[in-house]
C-alpha cells in the first residue's frame, strides 16, 4: 500500500503547534514568562532559518513536561486543543488525507514536534498513534516524563531514519509514495519520496520546489 506522508505544523494545521504550546504555557503562567517566551521565539527563529540545534531545543521544550504530573499535563493539553488548535485545523487537510485513503494509501503524519503535543492533534485528523511518527519524549516506569527523548529526533535527516524504522516494522517501502511539507527542513524526505508536494512553502522550500518542478498546494 503506497504511503501518504504529511508534515503537521504549517502543513496540516495553520500554525506551529510546538511554538504555540510554548506561548500557551507563558500565557497561563505555567512557566517563567519572559525568559520562556524569549527562548521559545529564539529557537523558532532558528528552526525557520534551518540552524536549530535540536538537542538544545528539546532540552528546553521538554523541561515543563518533566516538571509536571501526567494528569496536570493532560488537563493542560485538553485546554490547549480547545483554545489553540481547534481554530487552526484545516478542513482541506482532512479532505486531502481522506482522498489518499480512498485511493488505498496508508496515511501517516511525520513531525519533528514531540508526541505529547501532536498525538491528540493527529487523532483529530483520524491518524492513530501507530501512524504518527514524532519525536518521542521518554517516560519513566511511573509514566512521568523525564525531560529526555527516546531514539532519534524526528527532524531533518532524522525523519528518514525514523521512517525507515517504521517501514521495516510494517513491511512498507517508498514505492509510489507521497510527502507534503511546508519546510525546507524536510528537503531530505521530500527528495526521497516518489511524489513530493509543498504546502504553504517557506521561501527556501518554494525555490527548491520551483527548481525541481514540484507541485504546490494551499490548504488554507
């Protein structure tokens, strides 16, 4: 069954869930506001530039998960979904996913954003946990986040590493595959699939798409 791969942030949703989560924490006084916002914005700018140190970012972003109980985090995330995410879901993105499924394709979301943030968002598009490839925050035996990750961050070439592991586990391959993304950080995977498509492309990706003759979509 051909794979239909989708980036999440600024592709299937009209915003960046990673950055929005940080803003949500600041706005509700759940982190040190001024410092956290400054660092959140700094890391996001680095991501847009393609200069992000993913290990530094994850150490920063996962610290609030390690500092709070799973029950508290679940309550916060439900509030985050209601107040931040519902408004930026894209009906046309759901239509695109459904179209691929109707064609017999296996739909997956593959995202650098961690699973705690993204799993409930993926579920809103009908993508279950098994079909979400995301950066994996580590939990201890009691289910509490440790502030570390498990395995390779799902970022840049790491997306290919993580996808290869998923395909080996599920007996899949990239024959006749599709991938949709907005970000030049995803150029390695876009170049690896059969049918790359850019969605709301950043300037660097838009230039690469034009040079390679890749199609472009606007789901907004």
